[in-house]
């Protein structure tokens, strides 16, 4: 089961307020199960060479009082998924016609952080108890929690993501590649 936490498109982004309420399960039998807030659905899927085709996903049509239309947006985005890849423990799903990218994680307790950095650059991080998965442009880093005297430090090889409060930076080979990153409030 994959828990949706964020979709980025060329114009804006959407964030799941509770990733456990927006899920995609791809069964070994070719059956797909979907949860879109208070609605649930099922159908079939085909996955070959990274191409995912979700077919005939029938869902309930309840009005979800807390979804604010995000349930319908999530289902529409799932309908547009064409390519998927698992990278750094995340499922990345590219949408049809450069419509954006959906991001999923397997852990239901994952927390999400969006950051604006110097030079108008962006970073996104998914935090679980023992790791951070950091997305910077096309790169995704899966970094385990490391010893730190102050703040949180996630490191793998020569890549380090430092977080203290709402501030963060990324180092590669001892050189800061992202500086002055500040956590931004959740998107609608």
C-alpha cells in the first residue's frame, strides 16, 4: 500500500492532510484498491516497463466533509498516471502530458516538509522515524538518521541533510548544494 503525500505540477502543488486517507494498493493479482479520503474503490491495473495503466477504478461517491475536493483531485490525478518508478523508498508517478508528479510512501506515519531555499530553489522531504527522503529537482536521496549534537542530521555517504527547527540545508561532498532552506506552510 502506497500513501500519497504530495503532487507537484508546473503551476501548483497539493498535499495530503493525512496520507493514511489517500492510498493506492497494487495487488499481485492485478487488482488496484484506492482510498480517497472517505471514498473507496477497486479496479484492475497493468504494470509493464514502468508504465502503469489503472483501468476501471469504480469508487463510492460519498461527500467527504473534510476533503475540500481533494478526494476528487486525487482520483483525477490517479487516472492520469502513466509512468511509475520506486526511488529512495518512494513511489514517483508521472502524470499524462507533463501534468505533474505524484509522490507516495509506504509508511503511513510519514511526515512531509516543503522548503524554499536560496536562489528560489525548492526541496521536499519525507520524514519517518529513522530516515529522511529528500527530493531536490530530479534527485531523490534516502538518508538514514545520523548522530547529531544539535538538530537532526540525515546522512548517506557524502550526502547530508541537516534540519534544525524550520531551517535546513543539503551538503554533497562537504559542499552546500542547497542553503538557507526554510520550511513553508502546507499547501492547500
